[in-house]
C-alpha cells in the first residue's frame, strides 16, 4: 500500500484526511499569529474552539499545500503506509484525554489495534543503564509479555531499546512512542528496530513533520519529554527501571501520577544513595517494587 492509498483508507464522507493532516501541520509550521506552536498552545486553541476540526481553523488551500509537502517528504524518505488519529473522531484513544494538554492529532504506523490492548505498561529509564539495569529491564519485559501485557516504551537508547527488543524476542507485542516524526529515527542505530515496530507492531508519533524540519535540534529536543507525557497517558502504568536525577524519565513519572496512572519505581533506585527523586515520588503516590510479583499484585489491585 502506498502513501496515497494510506490516506484513501482513512477517508470518509465527513472528513477529508488530506485537509485535516495539512491543517494540523499548518497550525505548527504556518501559524499566522493566532497561536504560537506548542502542544500547550494548540490544546488551548482547541479548548477555545470546542468541537472544531483542524481544517475549520485553516484556509483549505494552505492546508492542502502543507499536506502535499508532508507526503512529498514521506515519499522521499520511504516512510511507507501510515495513518493518523484526530481528537473528537472515532478511534481516537480515549486514555489520551487524561493528559493535561490532550493531543489533537497523532501519526502512527503498524497495528493500530495495539492502542486498545487491554493491558499496556510502559518500561522506561536511562539511556545509559548499568548491566544490572539492562538485566532487570529484559526480565521485566519478558514477564510482562508472559502475563499478557503489551510493552510500551520510547525507542531511546538503553532501557527503552532493551524493553522493545525483549518484548519482540519473547513473542510479545510492543508500542513505540517516538520523539521524532515518522520519517526520522533517533538514535540512528535504532532505525531498523523502528522499521520493524512500524511494520509488525505499533509506532506512534505526535511530532509535526514540517515544524520539526524547520526547527534546529536544540529546539526539537523538547518533543522528547512531550512524548513521555503521551506514553504515560496511553498506558495503565509506568515502570522506572533506572534514572538519574535529571532524567527525562521523571517527566513521565510526574505525568503518570497527574493522569491517575500507577507509577512503579524499582527498589534498586531507592537503594542508590546518589538519588533523591525516588523518595520524593514515593511521597506523592509512586509504588516501590522489588520484582515483577510486586508490580503484578499492584496492577491487579484496583485500590493500590
């Protein structure tokens, strides 16, 4: 299936996929001053205009021009079939409504049904884990799969990569929520893993394609913590394997608690004298766990 067929498959009598895609991209990359591009600002724009679709806020000719530009980029980079979801329409994941600034639009590749897996847990942590941290990650991912969970992570180096790879190796399902557009891979060494997840599992990106192309890397790095907020909302719980004091993982920790999700922190973090964040999060609702059985018990207990 080519890119045009991907869009045709999304078509309906009520919504033009090309218009909606292009309009959302325009709100980020071609703003006329009504909104400064950020997830918070765009969420506020739609709060101020309840019930409207992106296409109702953007001139049609400009929306179509942006859509064609996105498709051109995708063709040049051999992105392959993709889809997207729009807030307020059918198949928008209702758990994402729990985010402080719910996404109005997201891209995806692969098996969208995985977004509705009955059991989804995020495994996250540092990009530079210890050998023991990698061992814990692989064991946890394997046991979660065995218990019927879909493993969700961010495709970053380190803990994320180990979680995705293990879920695949043991015959499970995995979802990657990335901090780049669909036409890019970060880190580069995960490009093949990203392609496999996009083909056989589920790859999700909330990053606007044209805006990302126009901004420098120093600005685009802010898309990564935003994807952590989405990853938390998309799951029932987040497990932190290892994380430093300034890790972006802690953004997901805060989001999980704010969204009413369970937040598990492995005991090894509490026993590290260099870390102060585990105790802080435990005081506001995080659950200290030693092993998978602790996690399973809390997941199975609605009052935990």
